[in-house]
């Protein structure tokens, strides 16, 4: 019985570097799952909630440099 994957890999190795890179990208993209619409909607709502809190002046904001310094302190 022929090993289709091995045959495809052999043919892929015969491609030039640019085409091999394109092939790899296409194959990796095919593994990505479609986003769950319910999760996407939940994130949209959360983003709106956070933006509204920021615009009302209710959001607690942190300086990025301070956050990174704290992260480095916690995980040396």
C-alpha cells in the first residue's frame, strides 16, 4: 500500500525554498480551527465593556513598563 504522506513529502522536498515555505504555510493554516462564534461575541462584548469603563474614567490603568518590571521581578 503506498504511503501518500511520504510521497507528498518527497515531492514537497523537490520544490524550491519559496514554494516549500508557501506549502508549509498552507498546511499550517489548514490546522487552525475556526473561531467559536460564541467566544468571539463574548470578546466583543468584553471589549465594549472595557472601552466604556475607560471612557467613563472607571478603568484602572497600569503603565506597561511597570507591568513588565513586575513580571520580571516575579519570574526572574
